[in-house]
C-alpha cells in the first residue's frame, strides 16, 4: 500500500469518512482505505481514483496510473463520442427503395433493402417495414431484390478471442437485426432432438435458413462453426444439450440474415420476393417505406443500461465516419475515439481497440477515466442516461444515506472488472470516480473456448465487494 499515502493526504472531510453517524442501524462506519484492499487481496491488480468535482482535487487514489482493461466502462466514452459527432437527435434509418413504379401490385424494377446502421432494429421493426410496403400496394417485383449494408463496414466479430458461441460477440454491418443474434432452440422427445433456428421477437418468430444447426456425437468442442456456401453452419455436441433449452448465437453475416428475415415477413404480408443479392450501392429510385430508430440519446441510455456491445460498436463507427475519419476496422475507429477523449480531458489518451470494451487489449487508467468524467461536457452528456447503482455496505446490506445517489457504468470480463461514474448529493454531481481491477495472468491461463473459467465467478464477487466498500466509504463522506 506504499502508493496510497502519496495520493491521499486527506479526504477533505475529516472524521466523517471514518465514523459517519448511524442512521436507523443501516449505516455503519466504513473501513479505512488500506483495509479495503487488504480484505480484497486485489491491491496489486486494482487502480482507483475519486475526485471532488468542485475543487478538481483527487481525494483518494490507489495505483491511479495503472492501466487496465476498462471492459464495458468503455461504453460511457462511446456514448459521449457519439453525442459529440452525431448529436442527440440523430436517428438511424432502414429504407426500402424501388427503381420503378408500382403498377397493379408489381414494382416494375428492383427493390433494395437498405440498412442505415440501426443497432436497435429487431424483427418487429422489419415486420412494420413489410406492412408499410404492403400499404403501398406492393405485391411482387419484376426485377431483383437487393440488400445494401455498406453504411458500415462488415466486421465478422467484435473480439476474435471470445468463445465462438457467445451471442454478445456478433458481426457488424450496415444492416443489423436482433443485435445480430439468431435463436437456437432444442427439444428432446423419444431420445431424438428437434432443433430450430429463428429470428424471434415479441410478436413474430420467423424461421431462418441462413443459419443452421447440426447435432454431433463428439465430446468437444461444445460448438463448432463455419461460414460456407452463404450459410452460417453451426454444430453442437449432443452431450451438452440435456432435455431442452435455447440460447442466442451470434450472426456473422448480418446482411444475409436481415434480408432473409425481411423476405419471410414480406411473404406473410402477401409480398412475393426472390432471394436477396448483395450490393454495395443503391441504384437511383424512390423510397417506398422507411423505418426510423429512436433518437441517439435514447439509444445511448439503453446501451448503458443493458450494455449492448453491438450498439456501442455501431455508435462508435458511425461517429468516426461522421467526423470524417476512417472506420474500416474497430481498432482504427477506436483509436480516433481515443484521440477525441484525450482532447477533451487533455490527458494521455486511452489505448482502445473497440467501442464496447469487449476485449482485454484496451487500456485505461483510473485517473484518466476520472479526469475525463470530471469534464463539464462529460457530466452533462451522461446526466440522466447512466444507470443508478444501489449503495451497499461491506456486508452487502442495502444502505440509504439521505440525498446520496450513485450513477455509473460497470464492466465485466472474466477476471476483469470496472466501474466508473458519479456520486451525487441532493441531485448535484459531487464526485467522479473510477475503479479498474484485472488479473491478467488468470485471463491468460483460461482456455479461449471457456465461457466460465474456474475461479472467475469467485474473483468477480471479490472485485464487486471491493467496489461496494469503496463506494460506501466515498458516499459516507457526503452524509
């Protein structure tokens, strides 16, 4: 703990941090700063900082310059980057474009399904687009059906180091559907399995053929994947299935998937379409129907709440493009975002590899993150869209400190944990904080195909307990 004393001459609130007044038995004295790290055993692998927003002073810090993977805390930077480059009122559009008139129900020309990058488009939305096309009188086309997804580059997966089957690591393109996931469901009856692959949503459940599943009698790996003949071909080890269940699998060819689902939905509306072909550009024509997303601020709020990786990557790539930068890869676009973050905070910029935090290659220090959050533009941009974090004491009991609330973004990878945000008093942001912990040796030792490596759950629990203790300590200073 040698580095603590140099950074923490005070917490500027005297004995109130060590012995806050008890309230109805719910508030107890927080541990000392050193004792929190002694209890967790994460002292060497954790960096944290808390800043007073009125004075700009660092009140407490431990390993403040230790760079660690920020995980999904990255999404807080992405939200602000997208706001700055796209604007809070920005909306993504998905359109149908026809190259000729509709006569007697026939479009005399080609039909284009054009993705505008909407990260929130789901099957229900595509169904509304099909209904809007039906309302124009469209029933068939004389030409071809094309899908255009070039609004964003095609990226097969966010982080190649992830297990192949995890639904939070999908492909990215200008046409995205259901966060680019397909639902695999299996049932066992009389010793045999039936499997389905569908693009389900709240109202409809179209089957898909662009992603298939076969059952294998192999022992390992649990899942296999290859993209062959325009079809995403999955296999699963029979012994892993049990009697029945389901899970979302990632889609790596989003344009083909989205176009097929639209074709099925259009057919249900009485519109006959041939199989879609891919095109890079849209021919000259007229918009037959369009579907708009919610505004960017609403999208960013839900991204922070549900930590959707696809949303973060789309927002980051779109923001880089809007700023005139190159977004051919996540790394290139993330570097542009890192330079922007550095300009805002006037500190050494974070080393970012994507916009979602789904990687252990990105690096940010707690001090860098806290300084960025402390800027007025950051505070204004994140106010009202960050998720509230319940305050707990070190026993895990819920605690109420009158007027004190915490709003933050968390991030979790195996053996990696981050949390950063604000502590408010009576509706006013008073502190900015960041806590990053990671055991990189344990991450390297885990098998790449293992979704839940041994020890990861216990480690995460320890890291979260440490976070609760730090937040309780800092929040108690405002009581």
